[in-house]
C-alpha cells in the first residue's frame, strides 16, 4: 500500500506478445496523456518482456514521457507472479498515482494480483475515467484531483462511479476499443529507464506446455457477432458486402433461407428454425425481412441491428436498433466507421 | 458459510481477504476452485486476489483439467482467441469458465434430503418465527434442541463469522475496502421497441460507438 502521492505519474502497463503491443495499450497511452495533462504530471509506461526495447519508441509516440523497461528472458512469456513482482517493485519505487491496464484476459489476470499485493483498489472494465475533486459524503473531507472510475454494473443497468480516497495507486482496467486511439506523434521525446527486478526461479510457478491461437473460422454457434444477409442482398456478388462487414467486425457470416435458396451462400450458414439457432452478443440482419422461422433462430441475440428498406418488415419487431435504408449504402458506412476506430 | 454484518460492503480486496482467511482456517487444500466472476460486479478479481494472499500460483479461465498427479496439474486455459496448456504445482488456485463442465443433473434423493439442511442463523430465525413471544430462555433452549437434532441427522451446516476465521477487522467490510462507490446512476431505459438509426455516416458512427461503449463490440 502506498500513501497518496499527488506528484505521482500516470502509468500504463504495456501488454505485449511476441514483440508486438496490444492495441489497448496504445489506446490507454492516449487516455493516460489526457489524465496526466489535467494533473500536470508525466505519463509512465511499464514495459516488461524479453527483447522489447524496440517497442519503447511507439509508446513515446503515443504519449509516454518515460518508459520503464524491464528486460529479462524469464519475462518472455507472460506469467502472473513474475509480472506482478515487476509491477509491485516499480510501483513501490516510483509511487505513481494512477495505473491503467487493458481489460484483456492477461490484464484481468495480472491487475487484481498486483492490487492485492499492494492492498490497493482495483476497478474492472471502466468505460470512462476522469479527474475531479470529490467530497467524501461521510466525512465531508475534500479530496482533490481523484480518479473517477466509471463503469456499468448489475448487467449494465446502473453506472457506478468508484473512487479511492486514500489507498493508492488508483488502478483500473479498460476494455479494448473503449478509449479512442489517438494519432501517434513520432517527434515526441521520451526517456527509456532501464530497471532490474529480481526474479527468483521460485516465482516461475507455471510451465507452458503448448499454446494455440485459433484462426478465425465460421462457427455460428460460438460467434460473438453474426452478420447475416437475406434475399434483400439481391445477388451473390453483393453478398460479398456481408462477408466484408463480418471480416472487419470479427464475426461470422449467417444467412436467411431466402439467401440460401437463391444460391447466394451455402446452407451451412443458414440461421432459423431449419438452420442453426444462435444467440450472439450482436446480430446484424441485413436485407432480411424476418419471417417467423428466421426470427425463431436469432431473436435471443443480446443485441439485434436490422437493416431494411421496408420500414414495416417484421425483422424490426425483434430489433434493438433499426436502420431503414439500403444495405448497399449502410454496410459500407459501417465498415468505414469500424475501420476509423481501428486506426 | 461465512456470514457477518461486519463483512458488509466489502469490495474485492476485502472479500478476497475474508475468503483467504476462511481457506487458511480450513487449513489443508490442494486446489482452490473459483468461478470466473460474479454476476453483480463482473470484476473477475476475487480469484486472483485470493491466490495472491495465500501465495498460490493462479490459473485463470481454466477450461479443462488435462491431467493431475504427483501434486502437479496440467490444465488448459482459455486465452481469448485460443488456449494454452500449462503445468502448475499444487496447491494452486483455478478460476473456471462455464464451458469447462456440463453439470450433472442433481440427484433427486439428495435434493430432498438436504432441503432441510440449515445453518445456525436460519435455525434461530425459524424458531423465533414459530415461538413468537416466548422468552429468550425458551427460544435459546429450542434453538439448542433443534441444532442438536439437525447435527445428529447430518443436516447442520457450518457457519463462521469473522472471529472464527481470525480476521483482522480493519481488512474487512467498509474499512478494508479501498474502492468506494461515490455515485450510482440508473440507466433510463428508452421506449419499448427499437432505436431508429438514420442511415447516415454520423448515425452509423454513433451506433458503432454505442456498441463499443456498452461492450457489445471490442
């Protein structure tokens, strides 16, 4: 546990794998820059790994003033305990006021472990971070320049604002894509600070046996996002738009019976009573009128976007978002909007 | 079961402290199993924080126990777009995801038998509601008898408070929680039916942004 340090830096943990930084790290650098400017303090990035020095310039271009580089061959593959040791050691040494992590599987494994060791607070999955003065409603004490950690809770039905009054650093995880990626500035100056952290063999509790990152493939049942096209797509050529949107969004391609029967796409993509029943986090129905047989196979989806030229199409009865328009115009706009966020 | 008013308002740090103390009180363990996350806060923090306090290695997002022998486990964990298999020495803590196991159907006879199982706090509440305005002495007596009866039948569940697990009260409940909820806002649900998005670049951009913020995308 460290006491509040009002001059402390704003830090980001730099998650990297096989020598490349996770996108969320670059997004967080931009947010950290904004918070640090409000506070009038520098941005620091902690970069542990093996042969990762080359990544420092990218972090500086993205907003870092200092990159704390911890090079060790034993940090080549992520392991919770040695990585937590690195962060705790540096946090105790430099006493940053804020530490941000990506809410990735790795970040959510590491961050709580660091928080526990520091006996500090940790807020998961923040959707916004702000600096503000806060008066403790109990003691009426004014705390200047706290980090407001804003996040949904209870299945997204409420928005909670979390603060840490006195047990610092203030730490949070943020999902990829929530903070905008700011354009890099290659002419920014920054400093690389090399740090050595003692990593005892006894800290290496895990041994990696095998690792497999799956190539993206069509699996309707398992897909988080499905982009489905119907008879309204009009031709096999135009069905490429459906594929393109699915590719950009990282989803699977589905189809209504009308599209399959018209020969736009294979039957293995059919969704509905006679096809596959799906309940993804997001279902985009483009040019699908929404016959009851189709709706039966997708209406349990958490979010449904319907795109159709006919405002009376039954698909709108199960949709959360409706776009009355031509999919040949709307889908390219979606692709463009998604690509812009990636940049 | 651990129940204590002084544990109220615990954040993940305090919750993991209380659970770690309870595990220490049990004393002997090879594997500590946790779910991935609770459905209220969705933080997925308590598992790793228990592991840290007990000084155990942690394996999160476990989806398969491949092998276990000689105090060593080989497990497969989900890492988002793929998986990895790791060896870990026991004792260790695992957080498990829902695809790891298809729960077997509950045995009807056991369900019937353990429907009557109680923790001491429930026994007292039940006795009080039955005896109503009886004296404290009578109630105490009835609670004692009922407790003994359940114990004989193997239906008395263990109940601990913070003293039983030798907890430092400064690390539990509100005093032990560094994160404070400063403000809570309900999300106002809009009209029934769908939200109409205009088929314009600005409309679409706003829609994509909304999907990212509410975590549907990304």
